[in-house]
């Protein structure tokens, strides 16, 4: 999901790190609030679920924008572009997802910390390993895995979108792609209900639009408007969810992704400081945090049900930090390097 710092454009990296950091924090916050609700016997409000959904939407915009830049820096003939792209992405996304699935099965971790463990069938295990759960209608063995098949399947489209917006009319083409994705998203809810991917197509195409705009647009908005604007967007997203009876209306996600896409090329990069340093570190380990934070909650608050509260909290925090650090050091980083070498 995250492109390493060496693959990123230096001027964009701090702002993109802030975007990715906020995305993973929203997902973790959603599940932390759900934990409190479960422990206190309260019902979880729709606004809480909206936090996690917005986090995933921001991930999708970030991913497509960064991958457009990564494709641009490959500088290879288009017939080799797809091969290099797919090799790199396979070694980026699959190693940690496979390791997570295997760990969940061996440790018998439930799909959400407060649920009972359910033994998956062979078909479900294979689908989780291949990240095809939305196509096979298999349940994720760990709930955060649900978004990864959508990203993997968008890898089929993103290189083609990159080639389409490279010309002099890139902004127009990107705008038409975004509109087309909206129409497909609307059709999905009416006709192709099984093709769940189409609902999130506009979120990915928003990142493509941001890339096209960034090629000709100079940033003019003060840098601190970027984090402030993202926080305001989160507040507005939750507020709009509160005003509707439908959970996760697609139009809300589409509007939020478009707002972020239009802001990316307009905002100046934040300068050196605590925010840039903190978001850089969190963004580096964000894939691991996203996949393993539910394991940390389970380990602290449900695997040790009779332990003192202070000990359970300590175990949760320790696992929340240790698993992403270890996964990056021993799984993500070495496999990213192997993928780069093979792609050459």
C-alpha cells in the first residue's frame, strides 16, 4: 500500500505522509471506540463506523496518486511498464497480507477482537490468501483485510489510467475517467451488486485526477491548510453521516475523495517539524498498523480476559507497536527490495 520513501517525490512526501497517517489513525480510532462500546454494553453509532470508512477512502486516494507518480518514475516502454508495475505491487502487498492470514489462522484470532473465532473453510482460506474475498464472497479472516482485494483489482486499471492521462489533455481525460467511474458506481448498486469494486472506483480515480492536476498546477495554498483541511473533512464526513439514515452512502465517499484530490496539488508541502517527522514514521509502518491493530486489541483485551486492566492495556499497546515494527523489518522491507530487483 505504501510506496517507500525512495520512490516518492520529495516535495509531496510530507503531505502524503500526513494523509496516510490520518487514514490509519481513523481506522484505529473507529475500532478503539467500538472496543469501548463493546466493553460498556453500548451501541456503536453510525458516525463511529464512518471514521473507519473515511480512513479507507483516504487510503484509496493516496494509493492511486502515489502509484501514478511511481509509474511516472519507471521511465520504461509501455510493454514493460505493466510487468514491472505488477511485480513491484505483488511483492509490496501480498507478503504481509499472507503473513497476517497465516498468523490469524495459527493463533485462532477472530475476525474482530470481540467476536468468537470461526474456523474458515479451505475455500475461504485460499480466497483470503489470494485477496479475492469480494469475488468469492468469502468472509475476511481479519476484517481489515476487506479493502485489500479492491486495491489489488484496481491494479488492473491504474496503469491503463496512467497511460491515458499522460497526454496534453490529461486533466480532461482524468476528469472523464472520474465521471465514468461515478456512472459505473451508480450502476453497480442497481445492476451489478456483486461487483463491489465499482463502488470505490471514484475514490481511486480521484487519485488519478490529483496526479493529472499536479502535473500542471503549482501549489498556492499555505502548507498548514493541508492538515487542518483534512481534519475539517473528517468532521464534515462524520456530520454528514449523522444526517443520513443510510450507513456509508457512496456519494459521501465520492465527495470526500474528490475534495482531497483537488487539494493535493494546491497545498504547499509542510516543512520540517514534529508533524512531518511523526507522520513520516507512522506512514512508514501504516500498512502493518492497519493489518495488525485488531490483533493487538484482541491480544490485550480478549486473550487475557482475567488480567488487570492496566496489564491488558499494556499488552495491547506493546503488540500494537511491536507487530508493525517487526512486520516492516522482516517482511515488508526485504520483500520490497526483492520486488524491485526482480522488476529490473
